[in-house]
C-alpha cells in the first residue's frame, strides 16, 4: 500500500503535515484512558488496550497524551499497547501542569519542572525523543495573558539536546502564539474550540495560511442549552449524533484542524470515526455557524 492509499488517508479529513511528519487529521486523545477524574488506572485495562490497538488498526497516526494523565497512566498504557511504535505513529504530549492529591491541575512551568516532566514523558513512553511537546499555559480554566518566553526557552534547550522533536502550544492567547513564533518554530496550537466556542476563528485562519496545525479540545464543551438545542436539530435532520455533527463541522471548518476525540471504548472510537466522516450540507453548515454568533 503506497502513501496515497494508506489507512491514514482513508480516515475522515485525510492527512496533514505536522512539522515534518504526515499524520491523520482524525487522531486520538488518550486522556480518558485513565480512571475517574483522569486519576489512577482504568477500571477496564483490557478495554484500554483494545481501544489503543483499534486506533492503530484504523490508521490513526496522531495520538495526544500527557504524563500528567493518571498521572503516568495513559503513557504507560500507550507503551504497553503499541510499543515498539510503528514509524508512522506520532505521539504528542504536553507539559506545564501537574496533578495534586485532590485531582487538581496546578501549573508547573519553571525550567527545572519542565525538564523533569519531559524526562518523565520519555521514561513512561519508552522513547529517546518526544515527537512533539506542547507547552500548556494558562490554568485549568482558560488561557491567561503573560509571557511564555522563559518556559519556551527551557523547552528549546531540551529540543537542542535532542530530547524533543517539535514544539507546540496549548491553552494560549493570540498574543502568546505571536510571541512564541518570534522565539521558536511552532507547529501546532491546541486550544478549546468548537461550533459554539469560536474565539479562535481568526487565529485558525491565520495558522492555516502558515501551514500550522490547530488542535481543538472539548468539541462539545461550553454550549448553552439554546446552542445545544440548535445542534440537536441539525443532528436529528442529519440522522447523526451531536458529537458526530460537531466533529464533522470541525473537519470541514479548516484543513489545518486536527481532531483528538477521546474515548475508552473501541466501539465508540469506530462510531466517532464514522461520525466525523459525515458530509454536512451548506444549509447545515450555515445553521451550525449561527450557533457561534
């Protein structure tokens, strides 16, 4: 099978060049593999193995994770299920926050903290170099203004040491993206965005022009009841679930959008793939676009 007919090209949305690597636009977010509250091991270990292997079998080549999930749990599961990793697999992780005993996400972005987190990701994933490290800014709620120069320079040092391949950003403002681009090569931005939460519309368009990926999280987050009702109307008319419509809308929104929906079920993963392949009509898109206005 040549590159033009690889499993990744057959997934909804096809592929995108992330840095210097080609990945499936439909990816997989591993956060839900950990236990309740993203803490501790999964209740169904065999199910976690199954969904990761199903992702690989379906042609997904972009997996998003973090050593903070569990903590350590999702990385260990990825390694157990997929190691030795195929050359086509691209694993993105993130640093900048840790977990506390209460399940919170306190920030942890001092240079020494970031070095420790990078080494923990290397250890738990079982690799000598991380494909992509996203610097997570802000807090558990949302982005916050402020310079990211110090933590980004710390990650650049680790990149120069050969421990990191590509750099990305997560939970950032437009100003922080611009600041980061003046310091380092940034290949992706990972922020909250969906059909109802449209603060990054202009940023997505700019990044698309620059061939930089945009990775939205919470495809159904931040909806008001009225907005959810509008999404439900479109979903019912299309004979699909709201999540399917939300994922399909994201893929059709811009070619640089990469999806990382998470699930702990192989069956649900297959449903998400099928749903993301839904072709929305122009009328559907107009009604969905009105939700975010």
